[in-house]
């Protein structure tokens, strides 16, 4: 589904943010992308989404290698079709939910995709019902709690029917109850999922596979069970065992 | 967060809530309301500076809208508290510049300067009230949708919409920064002028960061430079009657001095 082939990327030539990164993610997999601050997790997400690198068509950036999404190479010409396959949940839901109500936010992407309002509202109802969030439909974004907002942000992305869901720190700044709600919701989603987080317990609860990045390179790639229990590996890469294993 | 910033955020969001009420005025389509508001402002502005009695009748429009839309007048006056003094200051020099006596009440001489001052102030207040009522009874998305229909450039409309939407987020950032500053400058009132430069610089950087994230979020959900406003609705007969009714009323009120006419009928 997603393939990084020897990808190197730099905002300035000579200062690579990620170097020779290669991995493949198959349909239906749930992959945790972990690493210390500055390891390159966000950059991997950004170039995959075409917000930087070859898909962005931004001059001055250095890129080498190849990124494929469902067989399509990430290029400016393909990026609109690629983005239809990828849904991205931002870390800060306030930046994701820029319309006044949950309903309008969910309609934004659907109307952009050419649906009529009637069709779009039907889709919104379907998604909200499947996530058990119908109560939020007409609520103002600034009046819902952090957990509800995070779930609503997931709903806005799911409404676009992405094949792959990318989530940046989905449980950050959530209380334990809402964190649990989000984890349950993630586990019930049918899409291929890529999750970046420092919350290794959440990664353990949601991901079957983990890719560990360090200094822009892949330091380890394997089953979550194996990597998240390897204290030596984690410590060597400025990480720690998940709390449950400490 | 300081009370002033908190209050500003609340004020901004309160407009959204007012605009989402379900009164008969809220149900009118945005294009009709925008048309009536523009017509009202044009007619009000066109009154002669000494025609105070004629202008008075134009209070009928905001009065009816306040009553029917259930938007409290006090909220309007409160929200316009910073602008109203500026509007009122427009004609404040007229009584000194134009001292021609117009009428006398006992020993008190009312000059044409005084009349023109009051007329100008009234015009300003009426226009502000009409604009406020438009925004308090119409969602910003609906207003933007109409602006696009009349071919206002997309980037200007999007700028208006996002500025409106993100003014509260910006205010929150200011609040966070003000708190961080005041915690390290106890006993100091406000922000010292020596810190204004770095404060504004930081605010700009933070705004750019958030703007970039927001733009990414829009791009990823199919945004291609044009908002598809969710409030679009075609004109109905009710909207046409609303617009035509008010515009005819404004023209009639402008053509005939209704206040004087009523006065004559009462005193006859």
C-alpha cells in the first residue's frame, strides 16, 4: 500500500532530515512510527502527504528516492489522487477543526470532493453513527471537550473515506478516560493506520508493527511486541520501555 | 488568561451563536439580508445633514429586526462600545464651525451645526446597527457565499472567513503569551514597551505555524483555493418579499418625510 524506497530528504542540501529510509506498509496493517524528538517522524508523514518533498513541488528542497502509495508515485501530478487515499489527523485538533460546528467541519472535505450537501450530510450521519458521536453533530467546536474534539477530528477525516489513516500523537493532552476512548476507536477502524507518538503504551495497544526512527534513519522495524520490549534498543535510541513494562 | 482577552474570545464566539438562532430573520436567505443592509446603509447615508426628522424614521428597520430576531439591543451596544465613540466623534466639531441658528427653545438656540452633528452621529449609529444585525442574524459562511456569488475575489472572501474564524485562536495565543509574560513580571501592568517587538515577533511566528497547519489540513481535505460554502440556499418568494418590502419602505421613507407627516397628522 505504501512504499518508501531509499528516501532521503532535506529542506537544505547537505542537511538531511531523513536518510535512506525504506519500508513497506501493507493494506490493513497498523504501524507505529516512533522515535525521539527530531528523529524524522513528522517529516516522513509530511512527505508522504505531499506537504513537503516531491509531492509539494517546493523549490529548494532536496529529495532522492521514491515514495509509492497504492502503486502511484508521490508527485505533484498525482498528489490530489494520493490525498484521497490518505487521511491525516493532526496533533492539534484546533487546527484541524476550523469550521464552527462538527457538522460543518465534516462537510468541508465532502463538499470539496464534489458531493451535494444532501449526500454529504448523509455521509456525515453514517460516520458519526458508526463512531457513536451523533450527539456532537450540531455542537460548536469550541464547546466540546478535548477528547470529543479529537474524536470529531478523526470523524472529519474518516468522512473522506481514506484507505490509510495517519495520526500524529492521537492521545496527546487527553485525560486517561478520553485516551482510552480514542485507543478503542483506533482499534475498531478498518483502515490501514500509521500512528506517530511518544505514548508507547498506546502504540503497544494499537499497533502490530513498529518502525523506530533515529536521526532520520530506520533503526528498527518489526513486531511491536518485540521492539517495545527491547529496553536496550529503546534506550540506545533515546526512548524508554512503555510504562507497563517498566 | 487575562479577563479582557477571555472576554474578547467570548465576544467573538457569541456572534456565531447569535447567528445560529432560529428566528424568522435568521431564516431569510443571506443574499436578501445583505441586499437590504446595503440598501439601508446607502439610503441612511444619503440623507441631508440637516434632515434629522426624516432620518429618525429609519430607526424602524433596526427596531423591527431587534424585536423579531431576538438579538438583544444591549448586546449590540455592548459589542459596538469601542466603535460607537469614534462614530460619534465624526461631527463633534460641527456646532463650533456652523453656528447658524435653526430654532430656539426658550433661551436655548439650536444651531444648524448641532443638528448636523446629531444627524451624522445618528447615521453612524444606524449603519453600525444594520451591519451588526446582518452579522448577528447571518452565518459568516452564508455572507461569504453571497460575496462569492457577486464575484468578490475568492482570496478576499477566504481571507475574510478565515480571519473571522481564527481571530479567536489568535486571541488565545495572545492570552497564553500574556500569561507567560505576567508570571515572570509580577506587579507589572501590561507588557513593557521594551518587550513589544519580541512579543509581536513571537505572535507572528506562532500565527504562521498555526496558519501552516490549518492550510495543510485544508489541502488534505481537498481544498483547491475555493471554499464550498455550506450555507448556500436559493432565493424563495419569502426572501424576495422581505427584500422588496424593506427596500420599498426605505425609498418611501427617503422620499417622504414620514416623521414630519405623522407630526402634522397628530398636531392637526
